[in-house]
């Protein structure tokens, strides 16, 4: 499985200048090639190479390999959409392949620049470090808005072979509780909800100020502020999703269980959620959490089973009785038949687990009654 890890670079001031100049020159060359490719309706890197290699090298004084990569970049951009002329921002990310990049003991990386090779220190987290054994010699050099430098490095690793589990950790995803598992543990969404509300109020206030602002520059400034806010909120969400998905996958792996989730494919949000919840769900990157769980589980060899979501919140996990009135409120569940009481999300998570067990029993030809509960 191919994945991308983020490695921070710590260039000296001189090195940063060299990287910046290289990046700008490279993107200027891409821009130049893109214009010609568009005129000639060419999206083939080899055809572009044939036509423009010497011109690019001459005009932009790029290394041969960098010139080659401009054609690859431009061709890839037009493969996505031929109808529109693409342009390259001066600080757009720049590819580094095995001719231009060498890792040295995973503490430093040697990068080609217009000023020759430079050796830059890298820093990374434990996860990134653990992945470095599988790193490919291909990365994208990124300069973030705050001036920090990163390599988005491609790693390719063999996933742990999936274990065929005897049991599942059922997970119910929601808002009040981002995730509730069938062991009864609830992972609160309170932090996320607080940040979301704060960002939303701020956004609305800024928006109304922007609407009132008479001159163009004031409006532009406010819009910039809004963008920054939105980015911050997205980062916070992403981080929360990473932490939570990691915890859930570890929990399943440590107990040699699979993970069971509701299969929400093909179900419109308008059916999935009651109206007041929809706005909150749109704000909350709900699907991102599911994706993170899926790819972390795959890497860890944990099987993910998707089950039919029908009635998971109305069914009693003890006796199987299905009735809308079983669910007293957002958080309370009380079975009208057997009197079983539980947190509504925990009850739902147990139903999800039971359904995964059922499916498994079915696929092994076992009596499904053994899986109830
Ligand atoms: Zn019951």
C-alpha cells in the first residue's frame, strides 16, 4: 500500500534561499511548458520532452532531471483536465525523484538545487520514523504558508496480513460521541463540537463585517482571515480523527478482534441524519474518520467489516426487539419489551458488533443464533 508521510526539513537560511530559488525556477519552467502544451494540445510527457527539453534547460538553466520533471508535471496536470490552461504558482510543490534526492541515515536528506546539492536536517514523529524503512526515493518538496519546509515522502509497505477474527469491536459513529464502541467506551466529541461552534460564530461575525465593509481591501483582508480560520478548524478535526482512529484500531488489534462499522454507502445524508444534525455533520469530517480507521486497520492487519445500518439505534442489543420508542432520547435507550437500559450509542455499537458476528457466522455456515448478543 502506498502512503505519504510528512517530514519536516530544517534548512539553514542559505539552504532555504537555495530551495526557494529552485522551487520558483522549476515552477516558472512548468508554467512556460504548460502554456506551449496547451497551445499544441499535448499531454504526453515524452512528446513535450522531445520538443522542449533543450529550450527549458537553456532558458531556465535547470538540471537535466529537473527539466524532465517539468514535462511530467505538466502532462499530469493536463491528463486531469485538458480544456483549461493550467498555471503553476511560484511556490507550488515540487517533485524530487531518485536522481535529485538521497536520504542519509534518515536524519538528513541531500537535495539538488540550482546551487548544487545541499544536505538538510529532517525532523519527524515516531510514526514517520517507523515508516522510513519503506520510503521510496520520491517526494514532493512543500513550502508551507508559514515558511516551514516539508517533504511529502512516498512510502510503500507491506501491510500486516489480515487476521481472521473471532470477534469484533463494534463502533458507532456520531456527534455527541464521535465514536462509541461495543465495550462501552465513549469517545466524546465535546472538544470538536466546541471548536466547531466557536469557528462558526466567528465565521458568521466576520462574514457580516465583510458584507458591510465598503472598500475592496477591507473585504479582502477579512476573507483572508476567514480562510485561515477554516484551515485551522480542518487541521484540528484531522488531528482528532488521527488520534481517535489510531486508538480504536489499537484496541481491536490488542484484543485480536476485527472492527465493525455501519455501511453508509449509498445512503444520503438526509436519510442518515435528522435535519438539525445535518449541518453539524457537514461541518464534521465524518467520512474522514471512517477513512482513517480503514487505512490504519489495513496497515495493522485488522479486518474491517461493514454492516447493514438498519435499525441499529432502535434495536435492543439484549433481546433483539425493534421499536422506535425504545430510544427515549439522544442518549437514552430503554427496551419496551425486556426493559434493558443502556446508553443509546453503546446499545447501537453492540448491535453493530452483533451484526458483524452474524455475517461472519453466515459466511462460515454456522448457526447465526450463536452470534446474537
Ligand atoms: Zn430488549
